[in-house]
C-alpha cells in the first residue's frame, strides 16, 4: 500500500488542514507506518497534526489487518513538541488563551493515551531531535528505536513553561531521578544515554535505523495479535496497582488467556515442535 494521507478531518478550530501532514503506509505484514510530515515546522504537534494522529491511531486500533504501528517522521527533527506559534496566537482571545490552551492540552493528552490504550504495539522510530511533547510522544510509545545522533529533552524550563504533560509519560518510563534531571535542567540527552535510562530500546546508525525498526516490528507482528493486545493491556493496568492487586489481576488475565484459542494452539505447537497457526482469537 503506497504512502497515502490519513482521511481529512475538519473540526472546530482546525482550518485549512493539509492532509499530507501525516502519511500512512501499511505493508503486507500488517505493519502500519505513520509518518509525521511537516519538517519545515519541525513536525510540531499542531492542532491539525494531533487531530490527524488521533484519528489514525483510532482507526488502526480496530483494523484487524494492522498488527504493529511504527511512528516515524520526515526531516532532521522527529518532533519539536507543541506548535508554540499556534499557541501564542491563542493568547489573542479575551481569556488570554485559557480555553484554547485547555482544549489543546486535553487533545494532546487523549492522543498520548490512545497510544497506550491502542491494542497494537506502537514503535517510535526516531531520526533526530525529540523535545518537549515530542519527547512525550516517544515515551508514550511501547518501544522506541533511535539513530545514534538522536537527542531528547524536556526543555520547557528554558522558556518558563515546565514540561508537566511530557512529565507524565517520561516519569512512567525512566527512574525518578533521571526524569527529574531532564525536567529540571532541560538539557539534551543523547541516544546512548536515553537507552541507558530506559527512554528508548535500541540505538542504530542512520543507515540501519529502518532495518532495525523493521526487524523488531516483524518479530512482534509474527505473534498472535490477541496475545499481544491482552499483554499490552495487562502491562499498563497492573503497573498502576499495588503488588497483591497486580498479582490478582494478572492471575485472572492468565486464566482468561489460557482459555483462548491461540494459547491452546501455541502450547500444542510447542509440544509438537511445529510452528503455531494463529487465528488471533
């Protein structure tokens, strides 16, 4: 399937939407590549970009042909975060932009959460700088692969705006002191350091980034999508529970999973030393 724009969305407050800002490409293995495509604006999360990305993720969540999602970007910057020019323009309103800022933050939060709640694994493929809400976007993905020249930061403190919403995703991926150092200093973190602290999974050269990401995506896509969806949901749910509650919840999930067709098939295939034939159910 060739690069095709996500269907046009025209919602209140979004004017002259360019449907080419987010490209969608799905291959025969069920790997959907969503590519941020506004390099001139550093792939900023404008209102239009957030609307398009949210719609694409919602569609992918229920598309049975999609097995894995890769979130990539064109240009030297993966994502520079919110569109500050767009947000500054919002101050022209009589409330100094309060209603607009509230709507944008709510929209961004919904998109970030839709990555986590999407039953399909989402992999960030990072080719450059990811700052503020762009760093949040990477942290929200289930997995992340980056070039060795990629950099990450939550630089809001430099402009008097603490990266509070990026903090939510960041603090759920790295240890407290690592997260606080990024948030309090706003310093850039190299790809190597990002891998050390758990913000990303793998570091690749510019030349091998796509190959590395695809290798990971294909490995995951070969599994039962039912099993992956069950596990992803359980992972994020149990993380918010105390230890006894998490074990009770996970035990119930295991029982439910054991009764599913693909678990029975997978165990039989293992015992019989053959490849399983998934029905994704």
